[in-house]
């Protein structure tokens, strides 16, 4: 009867090859899963940053519109004062001080301030 040579050695070598291949494949699968997880995390972070940017833009737009409405209100309040005849003395001075205060508060631009000041002094 013929004996197979290296039966035990051959079986051990085959087992080692199969185990090595399985380890390599499982390592590759694990790396691929980790890569997909990181890509998902990056995408979620980008979506979150986009959402926050959009919220900040909306907040800034509401602040701008609020400031614009304040300017409109102050300019409509200024129109009757400028149209009224100016009283002599301290009244003009107090109105000029009010204009300067509004300009410092950012409610009036330089042009609006100069225009209102000219109307007061001409009136």
C-alpha cells in the first residue's frame, strides 16, 4: 500500500494558508467598514456645518432688517421735526444733540445726519 507523504504536514500547511487568507480578507473588510464609517461622519459634519451657516445667515438677515426698520422709523420721526419751524436758542441745539446721538448709535448715516442738520439750521 502506498502511503501518502506528508499527510500531517500537508494538512497543517493547508490550514495555515486558509487561515492566512481568512485573516487577510477579514482585515480588508474591517478597513473598508472603517472607511465607510469615517466618510459617513465627515458627511454628517459637513451637513451640520451647512445648517449652522444657514442659521447664521438667517439671523444676520433678521438683524439687518430690524436695523433697517429702526432707520425708517427714525427718519419718519425726523421728518416732522425738520418740517416744524425751529424755535430759537436751545431747541435747535437739543435737536442737533439728538441727531448726533442717533448718528453715534448707528441709526443715521453720515449723509442722513448732514441732511437733517442742514434742515434744522435752515429752518
